[in-house]
């Protein structure tokens, strides 16, 4: 991943953002995933940016990968080369996941599903 094309991860709220920040800090005892919070001023040097704001093309560098952890679709998604939507097993998440799937398909986007629950 190039630093001038970071991964942008959109969180539901500040609580999820802070939890993800902590998880990336201690991903593995020997490893660290370099990242920054969107508002901390260091986003230009980080390969992973975490935010809770909508992505309306306000970044200095256009990220090419967008990971959406929210239930709603961020309408700035079309400025990214790749969009990753995370859907958990909860009934609520599945409902929103199906709605997102239909949204993208109706607009002609290729949708590829990966069921990571079946990975060993």
C-alpha cells in the first residue's frame, strides 16, 4: 500500500473509532499497524486513516480503498477504486448489508462476497 493512497476506514461513531485505534495499536505483540486518526494532523504520512466523518473528497490524497464499518452507505464511495463493506452476523447488520448489496448492484458495480466466517 502506498502512503499517498491510504486505506480509509469509516467508523460508526467516536467509540468505535477509539476501539479500532486501540486494536490497531496492539494488533500483534511484535507488530504495529501504522495508522492515524483523521483529525490528528498526521494523516498525510499514514497508510491507514480512521475517521467517523463522511468521505466527501476532502482528503489531500485520494485514498483508493474505502472500508465502511457503518450501516449506511457513504455517498463519497464512488471516488474510491475499491470499497469494502463489512457485514457481521447480526440480523440488523444483515438487513443493512442486503440493502447495500442491492444499492451497488442497481448502479452497475461489481459486488464480490467473501464469507470470512468459513475461513479456518
